[in-house]
């Protein structure tokens, strides 16, 4: 159950009885009317059939009606469509109360998607406030106000190559010698030679091979980690245009070489298939992603997602922590929610109630998963993630309190301790605690993001030639207002450093 991707809201309409506070729920317990909360969450797994989803929903509501006087409507959304669907739902006035920032924390704030929960935490989520602590909550503030609750999990991300162990062994590949992005090319070439009909590398998600994660000590300064707009590299507090750096050029040149030599999926820039799906087909060898778990645990947790092929995980970089690593996966109350207190009370349960969070992740015991003797869980015999009626297991690193979730395939307390140590001792950005206020740059962000969507997937996946297209990309960015954003980031960063 140990996958993290990192890794990207909205609501309206009031149903039922609204509680006057968050402290007591006796009136709600006696009433047949409950606050209705729509919980929109991303999933890397299949979207379940409505009837199957309803069974999980009702199991959760048996708990929430009694504990907090709330009924929850589950709204799973495919990871590839999550950010756009949530944004459109908010704009269109749909009923949607809780959502995930999913890498877009600053955008969620600057576009008024998120509710200010500063004054609600003590009443509605005191247990979560104590669990998370001030340091992490401060990373989810803007101008001193709190807008999100970070996922409580192993959060220091380490880039890894996820691969088929059986193929590596058959091709005579010594994976112990694979320690960086540059080491991967030779591996892919050996796989292609031994298995001409196999595509060696799959994208981890649409338009993203994962190689950007391998640029070390990169702080996106609260932007989308998949398409940052102005970054820090290393220890200097100097905002840089990532797309004009040698590091970015190297990543895109590698991708182009892979593309031209049939080492990567040809439609990686546009496919809607996620890594688990492509790997399950048996036609792909590996993909690159970032995880915050030990190699062995990562591999074990992913194996059941990939048709039970023997899966390995190899670190190809070092863990790193920035403010964005904390707030990029933040749960937010929609600014248009009519039931913000009820919504926050439900989010509180996803951090504190073991039954609630495991229902959201795994579904119904016996039907969707079974418990093993060692305390871990697995899919029922003869089934996997693609055949059970419900699972959101691949998104387990996105929800609430990771340490209250069942572990998939292996129960290892030592691993949990290792993960907590990674959080404490990973290399840390010099701008830790800085959050960028982009509210005055909405027009520029929209224009710049449109340019990024046009160019970046092709450059990162090799279908665009960086020798000719990167310069066009940078010019289009600058024409869209890119430099104004960089200058504003630098000015705010300088002020933050001065007052730190």
C-alpha cells in the first residue's frame, strides 16, 4: 500500500440539517437529517461502478452519522482528470465540499478555491491539528491563514525506477549498478535487445516520464511539481527558469534519445493510461516515479497492482524536502461549500479514524480485500486491483493519515520507523516554510500553464526535439508573462528571507 505520487477542488448546495457547531452532535444523532458532504478524491485505480461505490459509501456513513452527524458522498476521479474536473466543478457550482490540492496549493489559494479553515481547526479538527503539528500546518498557510491540511505520511520523496525483476534477470541486468537517471539508458537498451517486442519505459502518468524528479535539490516553490513555474536549484535563494537550465536540457535530450530508439512509449505525451495499467499488460519493463518508502516495501505494495509480475524498485536519487512537498498534498474545504464545518469534521476522521480511512482506501473487507495473519492486507484470492469491485489503494499516499492505513502485502513496523526518519533527516530546501502568493498573477499563470501544457509533455516524453522546440517553449513562456511570475517569486522570497 505504499505508493506516493505525488503527485493535484470544489462545492455547493446544502442538503439536510446544518449543525450549529463542531463540539457536540447529539441533535444530529437523534435526527434523520444529516449534513451532506461530497468528498472528491483522486484515484490511480479504476473508477468503481455506482452500485459497488454505494456499498463503501454506506459503510462509511454508518460511522459518520453516529460520530459527527454527517453523510458522505464519495466522488472518485481519475488522477489524469482530477485537477481540471475539480476546477470545473467549482466554477460550475456543483456540489463538492472537500478536495485535494494535488500539487496545486498556490493555485488553489490564488484562484479562491479553498476555504479559510484557520478559525475552524480547534472546533472541528483538534485531533488532526495536534497530530500534524504547527511546522507542517505552517506550510499550508498563506498570509498567516490556514487553507489546507497536509497528508500525514512519509513525505520525503526519493526517485526510483520501478521495474520487472524477471525481465531484468533474464536480460542479465545488474540493477545494483543503476543509481542515477543516466544509468537507465543502458538498461532500457538491454531490455529492448532481449525483448524486441517490449517497450522498455512507460510514463508514470500522461505526459510525464518521471525523469524531472531526478533533478536533485529542486524546489518548485509551491507550484505544481509536474510543471513548475520558477524553481530553486541547490542552496541558493535564486529563483530560476527551470526550462532554460542545463539540468532540464539534459532530461529532455535523454527523453529524445529514448524516443528515437524505441525505448519509450511513443504516445507517452498523450496517453491516458497510468503506469499500473501499462505495466499490468506485460508489454512494458519499467517506469520512473518518486516514493517515500523503502525499496522493498515499494516493490511489494506495487506488485499486486501489476498483474502480480515480480516487481523491483531501485533508488536513482536522494530524498528531498521542500514546502511544496508538504503542502502539495493538502486536503482543502471548498470555498463554496455550504457545510465547511461538517466537511472539516469528516476530513478530521480521515486522519484519526482507522475504519474510515481504510474504507476509503480499500473498500469493504471480504469483498474488496482480506486481512492476512501478519496484519497486512491483500486482494481476495483470484482477484487484483483491476477486478475487485472497489479499491483506491494506489492513491493511499494522498489520503489523511498514512500510518493508520493497513499495509498492502507486507506489515513492517521497521519500515514505518524508517519513513519517519526520512521525514526528519532528508535534505531540506533553503526556502522551507516559504509559500508564494500568486493571487496578483492569475492571468499570467493561466497563460503560462497553457504554454506548458502545449510544450512540456512532448519535451519530457521525447516526441518533441529539444534542439528546436525548447527555445520556442521558453519564448512562448516569456510572451505569456513568465518573467513577471519569476520576478514576483524572487521579490517575495527575498522579503521572506529578510524577515525569517
